C-alpha cells in the first residue's frame, strides 16, 4: 500500500476517534445502499432463510453473471453506483466517465477522491450466490442479481478491502469496522431473503452474532 493510501486510511480511522474516546459507538459511515431493513426485520428474515450446505462451485464463472450493464444512456451500473454513493461526483456527459468525487468506504471508514481507489462490491459475492442457489437460475436472473440497484447488494468500498473479502461469507470475513457489523448483516440477510438463497449453519450463526450488535 502506498503512502497516499496509508494516509487516506488513517484519516478515516482518526475520524472515528472522538466517539471512541467518549466511549460511544463509532458513527456509521454513510451513505448506505437502498433497501436496508431494520434489525428486527432482518432477524425475522434470517429465521426464515433455508439452511443448507453450500452447493458445488462447478460450472461457476463471473461471466454467467453479466454485470455493469447499461442503465441510462451511456452510464452502466458501476457509473450509477459511483454517482449514488459519492458526494460532488462529476461524470462526463459522453461516456459517463467519473472524473472526480469523494467516497467513504463503509467497510473501513476510509475516504477516497479517486474512483480508481474504490470498487463496487457485490455484497453477497457472485460465487456465494452460485453455491447458494443461483446456479439454477437463468442468465437473465443472474444479470439482475449482479446489477441490482433496488436492494442493498452493491456499494462503493476501498478496493483492497474488497479484495481481502473476495468471495467469503460473514462466517469467514467481516468489515474492519465493527460499527458496521449490524448494517452489513441486515443487508446480507435482505439480499439472501429477496433472492431465496440458502445459508449455511456457520453463516447463520455469524449473521445472528452481528445482528446482536444492532
């Protein structure tokens, strides 16, 4: 990680200090994607999810989840989420290229001013969805999942934090900011519930623990 990236991360962590010093919960980074349920709704939906071992990875390919499709004009899904989750975001009128803006990564609290420093995360990773039921979907259904702007499935996060997450579920990976556990679990449960995806017993236990922080 370069010096500039270390400095940006430290800025995000220092921003949390006053609340920590006062013994109060750190403020939740904003913005958050649409459709985040309340904790009580998430707990109810978690209880309704089918628990089953993960299916096979056989046959999986990211290409089976066509993503960053065109949304409006020349703007694709990535462009839309960058605009939605950032502040003072400027995009070219032709090509919809993001030229400037500011983004706060909810996973680690870091603030970035270059779109190249952030990723659009699929909250429930595509491969996790594949092993949880999406392997039996049509390509059209998988495309809808990979470009979902209605539910809390897409959000802007620090690129190397997203890389560390990879295709892991909450039983293996949690956001660096414990203050985001509640929202992360609420979103994960919502997405799995909307798409009728299964969860493992370890996944359910991890989500329950995270929801207990709400």
